[in-house]
C-alpha cells in the first residue's frame, strides 16, 4: 500500500447506488464541486438498464438535485470477483477511483449469517482488495448500530430471530474487521455505524413499511397504545449523505462515525402525533399479542424493543467537530415521516395479511 499513489478525492464509486441511501449519496456526491465523476454499481435486469434503475430510485424518493453529467452507472455486481466486470474494465476502474462507498447489503432478516457470508463478508474483502489496487482509495462502509446487540459471547449463542439475525451478525463481523484495519493503519477506512436512516429533511420519504421500526409503529397505531420509552435513534438520509461525502474528502477522514439525532425524544412524541395512549412495555406487548396475528408479533416484536432501543441509543455520537445539527427538529420530522408512511390496520379482526 505504501508504494501506491496517494488517494485523491475526484472520482467516487458507490456500491448499492440504486438503494435508498445509495441514491441519495450518489446525488450528493455529484453536487460536490471537487468530484468530477461518480461511478455507480447497479445490476441490470431483463427489463431495465442500470441507468433506468438508478433513475427509478431517484424518482421514487423525489431526489431532484443532482448533476447527471457526472454520474456513470456500471452494470456490475458487488458480490462477485472484480464486481463481475471484464478484467480490463476492472483495472481501468481501479486506476481511476479515489473514494469507495459501500452501501450495498442484504436486508433479509430471515436467513442466517452463513447464508450471507459469501456475498457480504467476502464481498467487503473484495472491496478492500479493490481499494489496494493501482492507487490507494478511501473506503466508507455503511454499518449498523444493530451490531451493538451482540455485546457478550452468550449473545452469539442465541437462536436467530428478526433482531438477533444473520444480517446483524454480518454487520458485526464487518464492523470489527474495519475497526482492526483502521487501528492498524493498513487501509484508509471509515465505518459509519448508522441508526435508522429515515427520509430527507425536506421530502421525508423512506422505504416505509419495509422498515421494521415503521411496522412496529403500525402495530401501535392499530391497537391504540405505544410503550413509554425512548424513541429510536435516527438520521435523515440527506444529512447522512452529506456527512459521508464531507468526511471522505477531508484530508484525514474520521475512521468511525455514529450519527444520530442529537436531541433525544421519547415515544410520548409519537403518542401525541398519532393520538395514542402510553403504557409500559409489558402491557403494550400483551395488547399486541391479544389483537395482532401471532406471526407478526413473533417477528418484529420477538424481542423487548424498549431494551434494544436503549442498547443502540447508548453509544455516544461520533461526528466531526464542525457538524451542523440544526436539522434536528424531532416533532417536525416525525410528523412528516408519519404522514408519508402508508400504515394499515393490522389487528386480526381487520383481516390484515400475515407478515
């Protein structure tokens, strides 16, 4: 690595660029004056080109502010050797890229760690290999605060569940790997331990009911009660995209980020906005068990969510000293988010479909 040309900050590569976070990041990178090209890895389908898939995601989340002339979509696969590119195309890409952003990942919580390892742990190793070819590159990896669920050896002996899942174990392994590399100085890396990434501060659109958090709020809304406890930590996607961009182009990027709403809130705010009463966790779980189909309760409510939130909210924020936190108006943002999610009545008597 020491003999390679130093990393610059003019050419970026985004893996997972047609996802929710990735598309916002591509747009933000394209607006950065010092960045002249943003390569985006997007797998083509039988129906759509990479460019079309990226455009669909940008349209879906109403992302309009980007420089299309800087963006080049690549039909490639982050889980394959050389990203599935022809050898010479891969070599040329390695010679050009300065900054790598890894947002690609499985979000299937129903499979075990071993089912994800080849694609997403070995996949990260392939990204690191790319970062050490032709020129030094800074790698930013989007991790998860969910990795803090695994605090003790006994946690790894738990049977897989919706929360203690192969996905979270994969994020834990990758976060430890990147932490070691950062401490050893072997690679220039940033691990971003992200909380829930919610909609932008202006539009407020996110994946909605695909998020477990909104499914839990859907249950609370349906049964008329929410537990009295701290609110889930979150970061708006535009704030996150700006943070990842500005950190990566710094002379000395921070090796670890943990962004989160700087002003805490509690579930009383959600109760006020949704017209719900509050109760302790035990009563909330009992009411959900009584009124909601068991399959739904056994997934998103498989664990004590109040305890899990306290676990993920416990680590202190890690942000650049000059980070602007004026975006944090919890009431305004939560009101906007709640208005954008298409909640359903999931009580069993309403004939709701199973999870």
